C-alpha cells in the first residue's frame, strides 16, 4: 500500500508540472515583479566560420547534383537587351509611333540638299589638280575616279577596289591636303577659282595658259616643266594662236552648260533670300557687291565674271541670264516682281510732264500710293520708295532745306 500511494503521488506531480505556465509567456498585465524569468540560452563557442558558410549566403540556383555539368553563366546585360527587344517588338499604335529622320541623299557631288545647304565647287575639280604620281593617276582613271568628289565618295563607302594600298594612301592624303579644313557639304562662300579650275581641268594646259593670261588668271593652270620650257621660247604669234585655241576649247557647249548650271545654283543659294529682303528688286552694283561679299577671294570675282562674259555672253549682260532685267542695269527675281516694278515706274513717269519738274519725295510717294489705292491696287510698305530709288529713270537729291526731292534723270 505504501508503494501504491507513493506511485500515485508521483503521477500527480507530473500532471501538475505539465500544467505549469511559463511566466515569461504571460502578458505584462499578469506578470509580477517577483515572477520567475526563464534564463536565456548561453551561446555556444564557435570558430567564426558559421556566418561565412551560412545557407543564406548561398544562391540556391547554383546548387547542382554531383556529376552534373555546371550551367552557363547568366549575362545580365544580354538578358536586359533581350527584354528590351521584346518590348520593342510589341505593336505600338500608329498615333504614338515616331517617324525616324531619313538621312539626306544626294546623287552627284554638287547637288543641293535643300535651300540651306550647298556643297563646295572643289569637289568638281579634276584629279589632275592633286599632282598624283603616274601609277596613282592611272589607277584612278581605271576605276572611273575623274574628279575630287569621287575620291571622297569612295572613301566614305570604303569601295577602293582594284587600287594598291600605297596608292590609296597617296590619293586620300593629297585630296584631304588639297581641300584643307573647309566644310565640303555646307559652304558659306563661293570659290570662283574652283569654278575656273573645273572648266580647264581636262583641256590643253598650254593653250589655256595663253588664253587666261589676258585675264590675269594664268596662275590657275598647272603646267609641267616641259610646258614652262615651251612657253619661254614661244613667239608672240604662237602665243596668240594658242590663245585662240584655248578660247575655242572653253567655248564648247558642255563648258557653257557647266557654267550655267553652277552659276544658277550659286545665285539661287546666295541671292534668293537677299533679293526677298529687297522687294525682289536690285541694281547691277548691288548684285556685284553681294558677289564680292560671298566670294572666298574677292580679288578674283571681277576677273572670273569678265571671263564668263567674254566666253558665253558677248551679246548681253551675263546677269540677264539668271535674273529678270526690267530696266538698264536693274534686275528682279521673278516675273511678278518685274510686272510690279514696271507698273510703278510707268505711273511715276507720268507726273514729270515738264523738264526740270521735281517733287518732295515723301509727298510724291503718298500721292502715287493714293492713286494706286483708287484703282484698288496696293503694295507692301516701302516697295514704291524702293522702286523710285533704284530705277535709273529717276534721280533723288537732297536740297538746301535738307529734304529729298525726286526728278526725272
């Protein structure tokens, strides 16, 4: 019996121990100051390598079975590109699509891209101006490289085929050295010397030299030592004979067409906006002054213009082929400006019915404008005054009273 009672008492102790509550797990409301605290676990001594080899520092994707080949490393940049390409392939509504600007294309070396860009005339010069070696010149001619622009085009396209590397280096270096640092495809000045060199490139140099000597342009001709020796022993009769030959060579139809084509582009590029700012009416002196301003070498302008006048426009002024000549040494840009100029000039001329008659300029302009207004004709402000000042039929002078008076010339 004593043994059974002892066993029963032990069972009751175990049941009570299972029902015991951890005082730390109770809310603070039910904890007392004297409640027993469970002691914290004391860290076991370690060697310090546990943090290094912890599982949290291991990429699970890199774990592989024994005997399995390692996977190829993932390129983050390549994956980003692939994702970007996938996004690009998505269809975008037409209204949100951006139109890419197409590169400007040109067919020849001297075509205008638009009204604001013009290529240099030096690109049209023959390769003989580069003074290449005999083998390099032969290689250029065999590959249809006739002008300097062909060299730059083939260099851009990297299409020097059938030419030795040494000759390619010579051709490229001399072409870049000849053109210098100028912007070949967006020029702001006219090189009239290049215009003459384009004309004389494939002609007899000695005959052209004799002809251009009369215009002080013989320095543009490239002569060999043999040509120089021949010229020194030539008589005046031989020089005049060769000069006539050079004149005939330059008067070929192809040369005239070349001059008209490129002069038209020069006047269109450098004079269109300038003429618009002057009511599309300008005098001969104004146009020549403009030519001098836009030329690369102002001293050559008059010589080249005299040469062009003598070769191709003996019967009329050369400017009349590029502008509308409405009066003596007076030009307009288009036919409409010519019509308006003649209308104002003729109406103003009717007021000078007596010799020596003169009017106050500002009063005369008001009177003339009022007459046009009665016929429902009007002009932009300043046009009538500009016509009266530029017309050779009238003369404007300042009198003693410091006023401007207009009279018939």
